[in-house]
């Protein structure tokens, strides 16, 4: 990790507990929102290619169980 990242992590650790928890909550919300955006884009692309949930389930089963 870079020195800048270490400095940021150190500053986070020195935050009061309430502030650190608030920061963690905000970061978790941002991560969830990004995941939702990426999932929606993936569903859109899959739909354009004619891939539906059943096709995904079959592919997963094939990889997991070899059937």
C-alpha cells in the first residue's frame, strides 16, 4: 500500500468511534449502490444477449455438479 493509503487508514483509526461507525456505514452504502448499478448493467447486457435466470442457473449447476 502507498504511504497515502496508510495515512488515511491511520486517520480513520484515530476517529472517535461514532464517526468511524458513520464512515463505515457511508462506505457500505456506497458499495451497495455501486453493486446495484453493476448488477443492473449485467442484467441488461444478459437480457440483450438472450440470457435469462434459467440459463444462468443451468450454467451454475453444470459447473457445480457437472451435469
